[in-house]
C-alpha cells in the first residue's frame, strides 16, 4: 500500500513556521487533506478497469512460472468462472470467437460442432455432422457460421440448422471472414483462394496460387489483405482484384505452419517447419526478430494488446513485447498434459486465451491480453437482440466493395509533388495528346429565327408599327430566298415591281 501511495505523491511535504496560529492550522489541514487524497487514490486504483494489468514478479520470481491454479485463487469470482476446461471425445478441436468475444465455436475433427456463450456457460447449439471437420469460422455474428467439412463448406445458423452448402468450395482446409466486406474466403487442397459474398451469394473472385495444397490463411485486420502460407516457405499477400499476389515473401526454409498479424497491421509473425518463429515488419517487409521453439509451432495468435501466443506440442508460450524488441524469456507458459494443441485464439476484449487441443478445450487466464476500452458501435460484448439487428443492418448498408481492398487503405493521402512538377507533367501530357481538328458545325436557319421569336412574344391580335415592319421584312426575306432558288434551278423569276398584271409579259430567260 505504501508503494501505491508514493506513486500519487506530488512533491515533498512543506512546513511553514509563522506566529499566526490560525494560519498554522490551515497549513496542517491542507497537508492532511493531501495525504488523505493520496491514500484514497491508491485505494481506488483497483476500480480502474480502463488500463491493462499485467503480471508483476517480486524478487527472484518469474512470471512464466505462474500457474493457472494460482491465478484462479487471486482473481475475482466472475473471472475465475471463465477459466474452465471441457473434456470432449471427438478431437482434435479447432476454435473461433465472435468479433465481440461473447460466443465460442468449437469444431471437432470427428464431426462434433458446438456454439456457446462461454462467459455465462449457456449452450446455443450442439450437433454432429458425421463428417471430418477441418475448420470453423463465425461470420458477421453468432447467428451464422461456416464449417469446412470433408468435401464442401456448409453454413449453419445459430440453432444448428443447415442454411447453405457451398459446392464451389471443394476440399477446404482454412476459412477466413472479412467483416467489413461480408466476404468469406477459403483455401484448401486445390490451391484456389476464393472470395464469396455472403450477402449476395456471388463468387467475387477466384485466384490460383500455383503452389499446391494450403492450410494457412489469415487476414490483416487493418487492410483486409489475406496472408497465405505455403509449403515452400513463401507467404503471399492477396487482394480480390489482383490475379497475382500483391506481395511474395520468403519467410522460412521449410513449410509455413501458421501466420498471425497484429490488429494495427504493422507486424506479422510466422512459424515454420524449421522450428523458427519470426517477426516481420509488414510496412518494410523486413525481419525484425527471430525466436526458436523446441518443436515446430502448430498455431499462432496475437491479442489486442500485442501479446503473442505460440503453441508447440502440448505447450503454450505467451510472449510480451516480442514484436517491438527481442525478449529473453516468455511472459507466461502452460502445459496441457498428454494432449497436443491444435489451435489457439485470444478472446477479444478479455484476458483469456482459448486453447483447442486433442482432448477438448481449455480457457486460460492471461492478464493484460484484452483491450480495456471497446467501441460499442464497432463490437459490443453486451449488445441486446435489437442492437444486434441494428448492427447487422448498418453493416450491410455500409458494406465496402471488394475492389477497395489494397495494401494502403487510406484514401486521404496528399500528393507530395511540388507545383512546378505538376505543371511540367501537365505540359508534357498536353504535348503528347493529339490536337483535335476543328470542324465547323453546319448551322441551318429553321423556323426558330430571331424575327419569329420577336413575333411570338407579341400578341397575335395586336397590330402596331413594329409588328407590321417585322412582318414586311420577313416576307421580303422569303421572296428573296424564293427568287434565288428559282434562278439556281433555271426557272423564270417573277418581277414584283411591275405588279401582278404586267408581270406575266416580262420574260426572264436563263443566260447561257
């Protein structure tokens, strides 16, 4: 307690000596109130849930030696109830969480599927498909989830009812869902990466990797780029609008076991068959750190706070600050006796790590793993049914198009080129552009002439000097036009100056 009080101390205690008793009493009262405020701030520190709290070792203790039994005795009752273990007989299992971290989906290799609210222990559905299950994935919420079975991908609702059978996705090994684009991505033994829009049911794009079967598929939460790991040690970065990978990275000398990308899209962690764990900077595509595991890692996961979880054999190692600087020892470790671990996932907004292994599922307490501040408009762990419907409708209305997925998703970049460079580019572009030949338009005078517009503006029954003058000019123009046409055609032109009676005696012949 004394150490916590010192953290809130604001300078040394000041003493003032005066002859005024009333002033001395005021000084003492002020110092006493400062001490009380420090003690109350230290006592209320336990109520501050807005900051992450990590394990702190004292003396010669090591945080990686702390066991789950000791942590359960030290935490509150509600947190201890979330640390449970399920013994299941249809393993090995794979797990997945919803975006708000409230629901857990388990899929057994032998056909067992379970969806439950893991915080309260309420079972949503449980059934058997009597087929091999390779991967499971929640879609936009807990009401729909996809299951990669022996041959096809099936979509089930929250009650376990089969909704769709996606026969375009054959022999799928890995699933991934892009929540802002409503795209379900799959890859499997055929080596084809396919994007399917779950809101319309259309296949958006289909890319051939040309690298054989693939079972590693993870997304970058920052820009929705998909990372695929292949047997030749290459990690490809894909977008739906490019038939070739946007980036190809040679990460290991052997097959890629798993890939994980942090929430901000800056770092990527890869695990290979060569028992190496490498940290990469996705912005520069350079290797930052290199770690070694006793056996090849089977699964990777990165928490909201940047903790890296690695499973190898029956062990789980959790590393703190492993991406920013080289670490000598892990933050926490766990041993699952005689049960190889197949899949691990950090629960969003919770200090828990889900471990799916051959004999079931285990929930581990990992202090500091979750994000303390969550955006209720983005993913609300406490949303009601009405809020879930509203969020689903808003997500469909604000759905992003697949062609907007790019390595740099920010569209507000400023052009760094100077004004002189832009002017020079404009001049070069204008010089390279062929000039169009000017073709004058043949404008013919129709009925909408200036004189007729003037006449239309006046009333028909009103006769004035201007109207009479305009009509005479229009009549004279028509006569001149008729005479010109007659001369061109070689016909006789009427002499209107002699009157209608004598004009018939006037003979006009065409000059030869």
